[in-house]
C-alpha cells in the first residue's frame, strides 16, 4: 500500500467512494453535491486529498483536508472501499491529512460525523481528536450529530 496526493485521475474514485458510503447509510445532501462540485476550489485554496493505493494502484481509501471559509480546516469526505475496511488504508489517509496539516502549521482540525459511523469515530478518537459540540449553522448536514477537533 502507498499513500499519494491528489491526481485528476483519482477524482471520480473520490466522488464515487464517498457517494457510496453516504448513500448506504444516509441520503446525499445538497452540501455533499456542492463539495463534490468544488473539489478544484478546495485544492486551489490549499486543501489536499490523499489516496491509499494497493499494489495494482487501485484506490483503497481516500480522505480530504480543506480550509473552510471561516478559516478553520476540516477533515472531510473520508471513505474506504468496503473490501479494504480494516486494512489500515483509511488510517493511513487520515494520518496523511494530519501530517499535511502539521507541515502547513495549521493550528487545529475539525471533523463532523454521525454516531452511526462507529469505525470512523473510533479512528478519530484513536488519533487524538476530542469531541466538541456540533455547530449547526457551520455544518448544515442533517446527518451531522457529532463533531471533533484536534489541536496540532
């Protein structure tokens, strides 16, 4: 397994993997579509998407880190292909995002999730994220019922 930064050839994998997990547990919301449509905007503003690739260069997992308009940085759109769940691919992508934030001297990160996403929540806590209140104005997703932050 190797971790690589965003390349255009992986864009559809990023979108498809995230739509797959969201639609399996929830409904795709307008904000999701906005984020998928604005990938280039997030990247131009300093964000990054990391991909875990297997030995045949197939995408196993992905995670995006991006600046928000209010100045905060968010870990967002974090997904693993079902067959790769539990392989460490998701953890490696999350770690790549955290390392990227440290390199850019970003003071803290936020994540918004849902309590049904038990594997992801376990991973966030394992990496040192601390639970915080969900700001409904800042995070308009209906599914958002838990939030985390990490000081770097």
